[in-house]
């Protein structure tokens, strides 16, 4: 694998993964299923590490993936590939938006993008669910994982606490029960 290929893959992801960090997870799956660059376990670890470290989740995922594939230079190339489309698009749109928001077609395009983001985030939920409860195309219903999932859902729905506290507390609980 060359750095050009690595840059291209993450440029493509950055160009089409609209909606924030978690929207790149379905694209990262192509690195598992299509390119076979990383394993499913590696992808799961990359997502967990990206969540736990400060910064943008998508950028963290690109950096960790690039680093896993080609060291420090790979991390830099993957990150640069991911952020370059955003830099270009934001630069162009910021110049055009003042005029474009007056046109119904432009408003329709942005509304369509919002709908696509909801679909991508739904796909992320399914992907994460399968990463947790599936091993080699077989569903593994570990009662500890189900209880932790339900507990987390209930706590997050009821209490409005900083997300970092959830991560720390649930990480401790996961360590205690051996997940």
C-alpha cells in the first residue's frame, strides 16, 4: 500500500462521510470487508480509542487507522486525506452561501443532506450493535453486554450528565464485570 492510496481512501471518506465522526464508520468497514487493511477487532479497537481520546472522533479514527497501517507517516497521511475535502468544501461554500441561501434549490440540497446524515447515523448504530453482539456472523448474546447496554440506555435517557462521566463510569463497570 502506498501513501497515495491511503490518502485517496481517506480523501474519499472525508468527501462522502457527511454528518460528523460517527458517519465514517460505514466507510471504515470497507477497509475491513473490501480492502482487508484491518480486522473487525481492529476496527472495534479504533472506534473505542477514537472515542476515548480528545479531539474529533472521525479525525481520531483516521489517525489511528493510518498509524496501524503505516506508522506515524500513515497516521498523518490518513488524517490529511480525511480533512482535505472539508477544507475545500467549507472554503467554497462559505463564499457562496450568502447568495445560495436565497435559492430554493440550494435549500432543498441542504435538506437532502440532513436526511442522508440521519440515515448514516442509523447505519452507525447498526454497525456498532453488530460489533458488540456479533462474532464471525453469529450473534453472541452475552447477558453482561445486554445488561450494560440497557443500563447505559436508561442512565443516559434519565440523567443529563457530562458524557465523560458516562465513559469513565461505564469503563470501570466494564472492567469489573470483565467485558
